[in-house]
C-alpha cells in the first residue's frame, strides 16, 4: 500500500511543470491599440503588443470570417504597411509618449499566406509591437468604415491575433478624434475615456485625440462586439431588468419615442417566449443610410441598416421592426 502511495506521489510531482517549462509552453498575450488619427484617410493604425514571448516563431493572422456571417471574407486584402519591433526588458517597461519613440529592434517577418504573418522572435526580446494599417471604407454590417463623421469597427475586419492565443483575454485601447462624443459597443469599458481637460481651439479640436479602454475575455468575444464611434444620439430601455441601448447613427426621420416603445415591446415579447435573457446588457447599432438594409447578430449586440427617410413609410417601418426581431431572436 505504501509503495503504491509513493508511486502515485512521484507520478503527480512529475506532472507538475517547472517554471521554465511553463514559460516555454505559455501562449503570447496580446494587447491592442487602434488609432484613428486621420479619419478622412479611412485608415486605422493597429498595434498588437505581444508579451510572454519565447524565442522562436509566432504566427499572427487575420480572420477570414466574422461572427454571424457564413462566407469566407477577404479582410486581409485591406492590410498595409506591416512591420514589427522587438523590445528588450527595459524598453518594454517604458511608458510611450503621444508621439512614437524610435527604439527597439526590427523583427524579421514574412507573409505565409493571404492572411498570416510569421514573426521570428530572437533571444532577449521581452515584447514585440506588430503594427499595420487597415483601410476601412466599406459600409456594411460585416465590414469597417471610417470617415470624418464616424467609425464603425467590425473587429474581425480590423484585428489580427496570435495563433494559439485566441483563448486569452486582454485589453483594447482606441484612440479617436476628441470631437466624436458618442460611442456604442457591447465590450466592457475598463475606465472612463481619457480626454485632456482644457479648452481647445477650433484647429486643435480637429486633431485632438481621446482614448477609450476596453477589456475582453477572449478573441472570439472581442470580434463578436462591434464598436461604433462618432456623434449620434442613443436611447435606452430595459428588458427583464437588462439595460438596452440603441445608437441611431446618421440623419433619419424616426419618431424616437414610438421606435423605442416598439422595440422594447418586441424585445420583451421574445424574452417571454424563451423565458430567459442571456445578457447583462445589449446594444443595437443602427446605421441610417441613403439606401439599403440588413443586419448581423452578435453575442450581446447587433448592427442594423435602415434607409434614413423610410421610418414614416408604414411598410418599410414594419420591415425594419421585423429585422430587429430577427437579429434579436438569435439570442
């Protein structure tokens, strides 16, 4: 009996990895920054800061899918200016100024296929900043769009991730024009937006930047939560104690009180059918466009499109409420 216990003990001890093995087998952690410094150019500057690295190769890829849409998507076609910088342990601890600081060592990288880049990590590199630009000028419920008035970021079309690190949580910072005072997303915000408390001249206001910080539990949840930035009104209602918000992006002729009551009634009715609600909060992003429609469901939100002047057309309005019902019922 004692011999069996000793054998079991040695077996369990041998299964416990030492710190060196744990580090060797650890997946790199990813921290994201999206900077929209010149929205009229339609570009987002993206930085993936990779930490917990070991020497060897790391594959970074952009999805060819987006949640709720069941076709291969060629998002990587909009990626430009890819580069990577390695930081040693001292450099990786530095707090970055508003303007880029030129230090670090260029990291070798090559494109493996249409949406994957391989980084070669040398010794003594504590962190890597993988940087690229994404052209965002396709306004749809699946893609990303940036102009001087707004940014709709469907994250699968903007963000890459590290192969093998998809299960890890992290943080996302978005730098945006301070003149945009509205945002809507199902992501959890880590803190209040950072905006310098001072008076801006008209010229400064055109270039001044704010920052919003968010957290995410894993890459799937991150890309399942679109972010809308710009200047737009938001109205709210609750369903079974769950707060709902509706971002009305773009000019429109909606009767807001009627729309709010109708959407709340539909959502409450469907919640009664299922007798449950899986969300702690829910976000509707409504893009009011000149022509068109459609929607795409997400875990805790949806993006909808509606013809901006069609709310007073009874048939078109009923059709929009049907779209609301369809995407919401995916819950």
